C-alpha cells in the first residue's frame, strides 16, 4: 500500500499545476452550485450542452492548429 501511495504522490507532484487548476475549478463549481440552488432543467440542460459543445469546438480547433 505504501509503494502505491508513493507512486500516486509522485505523479501528483509531476502534475501539480493540473491538479491545482482541477481542484480550484471543482471548488468554484461546488460553491456556484450551492449558490444557484435549484435551477430548472429547462435552463440547466441547454446551458450544460452549450458549454460542452463550446469545449468540443475549442479542442477541435486547437488540435487542427497543431496539426497544420
């Protein structure tokens, strides 16, 4: 178990910036989710779909620019 934990911590140290950004995003998301309360599905689902679509386009354009 200790060897496994050491491996996990080693990977975490190597990716500290990514882990920090991920944790910060999760905390902000949890706080906003708590503040928003109960958002109607009619607003929530299209909003989430739009964010996912925007992220997919951004990733596709980024990959396209790297290949060119």
